[in-house]
C-alpha cells in the first residue's frame, strides 16, 4: 500500500517530461511553494501541479509569469480539468475557484462553453 505522500509526489514530479529552462527557472524562483519536494526533483514537477500551486498560493506576479510561460488558454484548460464537478477531490480554495472561473470566462479564448 502506498502512502498519500508518495501518491502526491508521484503526481507532482514528472520524470518523463523535461520542463523548459524558463519553467525550471520559474520553479526555482518559487521553490518555497514546493517545500516538501526534494530540491533535485523540483525542476521536473508536472505542469498541472505547477498551475495548481501558483493559482492557489502565488501572487499576482507569479500568475502573470505563469500565463506568459504556459499560456493563459492552457492554464485555463488545466484549471477547468482540475476543478471539474466530476472530480472526487479538488485542491483549490473556494475563493480561488470563484475568482479564476470569472477571470478565465472573460479572458481565456477556449473552445469550451463555460
């Protein structure tokens, strides 16, 4: 049986994909948001996990930089996937969900009608 901590680490660290140098630098700049992940593994965190952490715990500058690096439409897609009503568990704060649903509905150019 695996522990919850190992499940979280497996989700958050993506060893199959290499992040761009810009995303790696962004992760290093915000290293404290990933305090429980080993330093040598932080640069390989999954994009979905990065989005979740920055939207939940980042400031306005972090969110702006995330949009520049990943793209607002991609961030919106990840956000909507992670906050889907069909999901058993959602890790976003209710205020964050409310804010970004309004924000993405106005600013993200997505093919989905939300």
